[in-house]
């Protein structure tokens, strides 16, 4: 015992040692936070050790070949620097098993593996991310970054972080993992698009479906047709409030914007570095009011037309004339020059056939080519475009309406009106992306609409997204192979700002990421609840706007006895502190705590809410037992 302690009585000394020990443990916990693993999407195989790797000012990033993984190593170094102030040195050379305090990024010699697979191993000495291709390395880095606690993301510039020992072998379930964004109804500048791509990258999405044209705005510069952006990118006014609500009001403000080809090239490159392919969508033959306003000669009637100022469908669509096809082919040629993606999306949804029905020219075409009707004409239109894209080495994707009148040979179908279109296309041997409205439309409400900002409708909670299984049960194993994956769609009629894009997509995007990545049998809602709770803290630290609708309470009432009712309260939140009343009064942090289902008499008015540290998280849910 050191001399300085000799004068302290034994009992007091024990207390002192214990206090110092507890303080150390607590300050450690406080500094380093989480002790468990919160990766989303859940890796395929994960085992957790007991120790930690210390990330500090001496940590280096090691790449074996100096000419490979340049972007990935710099990305990791920049990320660490941004959030900690530490600038890890990047070194290269033969891998050394004995080297300490290094993060090794290494491509395997075997290139036959799934390029999106990776292994991540964290020991006290080293971290290694090993993969057959840069895709896997990038995903390994994302998992590694998610091993750090939320406080890391708050950029507190602490210089010491603990990363838990673990071993991960991982690969995605689906090859297509997509998120969409409509930039026509509302426009988001390139900087927002990059932030969106960052969000996608965090959750290992590999596809960004960029909905670039629609009735309310044409958003991509086409050199050969400058009026598309001079005229088509701008509308005179925008509907205020919900579509269909009376009286109809407009803001009378000119609104618009577009991406120059240089901006698009820059964004495509930014996404590609983050292993995200951008699929551009150029809508045809419908949703083309902005194009009609720019070039009325491609319509069935003389016009004039205006860029739409309200939502819904419009009857002025492309007229299938030779000149229209030439225009579309020239537009698509510029689009293909900007986007190296295998797929080009041509829309094809919600085509109002009124103009075709009333056009002698269209009726003549239907006769000439022995088409059945206007649906047949639409199919003929889409076949033409499919042939053009195929001749240029690209594959066409369209919304499930392209099934009507006969599917074109090389078409991939996006099933959005439920899953029927997806089933039909897969049975015909076509590839399918599943985006059914009830699970994958993130413009829907996600919690009680009474307390939510305006949305288009629907009710798609986090749990519902998580429950989604992209492969319809009715498909056999050969047909099932045509289901390439699922995509979340973000239509922006009621999403005017990027803050609201974040609100509508977070946390639902995280649930979809797990649907797309994790084997179905490894999905686990309670464990996802635990992990998403940590991600909420990361969103907060990063300043992301996210929906806290998961804190809402769901009240389930079941008839129990003659005039008794069983009340079951739940929330999407992990281990929620639910407080409730049964007399219709507003619950407070001191109301009865919900521990298990309880019985009430008929007429009892249940009000319940989740509290965190005494703070009400969402407006109380209310139901009467009857
Ligand atoms: C769509 O939602 N109209 C594809």
C-alpha cells in the first residue's frame, strides 16, 4: 500500500477505491457510450468480442496497394477528421500482422466473390476491412463507422474513441436497393441531392432513382432543346394545401430550377464514388405537361400549354409522331451521355388517354398497326423507346402500367400499384423492382395524421416498412429470382424542403435498407427497435430532421368480458416509458406507468403517451373502450 494511503482507515479506503472505480467506469461509459452493436442494416454474420480497438491520434489507415482504394481510404480519413479532428495518416505497403493501431483496407486476390460482400474484423490491435472490390470495402467502412457511438457524430472533437471488438461477414440479400426522389413537384439544389446520397450511402443503398421530369417541372438541361429548361423548369404558381380542398388557392409565386449538365455529371460522380448508381427518369408518354409547355409541337393538339401549377393528372401528353420520337431519342441520347447506368427509367405511369382517343392521327396509327386500343398504342410507344434504348446498350425500366397492352421485350418493371404488376412481370420472365405503395411510399403519413405535417395520404409506419417482404409468396423459385429488390419512393407534392425530405425518409429508409440487405430470417423487429433508437441519436448529432412518430402509442382494445375491455399499449420505440390515464385526462410523466395489459369498463377514455426523461415525445393517443 502506498504511504499516502496508510493513514486512511481500511473501510474508508475501500469506499474511496470503489468510488474511484465507479467514477472511472461511469466516465468511460459517458465518453464512449454504447457497448453493443447497432449496425443498420443488420449484417449477415456478426460476432462480438470483449475488448476494444482504440481510435486515437496515432491511428493510421493502411492500404496495401497505393494505387487502389484511394477514394475509400481518403473518405474514411476525412470522415474521422470531420467528426474528431484526428487526421489519420494513410500509408501503404505489404500488410503486416504485427502492426498496431491501424485500419487496414484490403482487396482480396479472389475477385470471384460478390463485389458487394466484405468482412470487417475489429481486434485490440487492428481493424481490417477486406473485400473483393471497392464496393465491399465501402460497405465495410459504413459498418465500421456505425460501430462508433452517436456522440462521435456530434463532432465534439474528442481524440479517443473505442470501437468494440467484433467480426462481421456480410453481403446483401438483394442486388437492387433503391431510394427515389421526385425533384419536379419540388426542386432540391445539388447540395441537397448530395446530402440525400450521403443518407443512402450510410444505409448501403446502391441505387438512386432520380425522377427528373414531370408535369410540374422539367429539371435536366438538354442542350439540343433549351426551352425544356428555359420554359419547362418554371411554373407560375403552386397550389397551397391539399389537392382537392376548396377553396382552391395558389401562392402566385414563380417557382422552379434545374440541374445543368455539369451539375449532373458532378452528382453522378459523387454518387458513383459512394457506390450508388443513379437511374434517371424521363417521364413519357404522360406526366409531360412541362415538356408540352416547352415544345407544343409534340402534343396532339396545338396548345398552348403551361407547366402545371397543381397536382393530379393531365391530359396533354406526347403524341406518338415521328417528330416526337426523334425528340425523345435526342433527349435520351443526352441523358445516356450523362448517366452511365445500365437502366434508364421512362416512366409510363398514369397516362390519361383522352387526347389519343380524340386524335385522328392516333386512331389512324391504331388501325395501321392493328393495335387493340389506346393501351395497345401505349405499348407500341414504349416498345419503340425500348428498342432505341436496347440499341444503345441500355435497359428500360417503367412503372407497372407498361404491362398494359403487352410488355416490351427488355423491360424491367417497377411494381407500385401493389404487387400484382410485379408478380405478372416476374411470371413473364421480366426483372422487377418492388415499390408497392402500402410499404414503400415515403410520402405517406407515418404516424397519427392529426399531429403530422401534411402528407399525400396513406399510413405507412416504420414497423410496416420493416415488415415488408419483397418476394411475393406466390412466385416459384425461378420466378422469384426476377425480384431484384425493393425501393422507397419519395413524391414531393407536399415536401417543399429538404428538411421535410429527411423527415419523411428517416427513419423509414433505415427499415427499408434492412428489408433489402438482411436475409429475411435474420430480420428481427425488437432488435431493430433497439438499433434504430441509437440511430435517432446519430440523426440528432448530424442535425438530420427525422420523424419521431415512432414515439406515438398504439392503443389496442379487445373485448374481454361482458362490459370489460382489455387494453394493450405499444409503441415502435424500444422499451418505451408509456404513461396513461383512463379518465380522458392528459397523461403526464407521473401518470400510471404501463407495464402490462389491463382491464377497463366500457366507456373508459384511454389517453397514453411515451415520455423520455419526463418529456412528452408525441401527442397522446386517445381511444374510448367500446
Ligand atoms: C406513381 O406513383 N405514379 C408511379
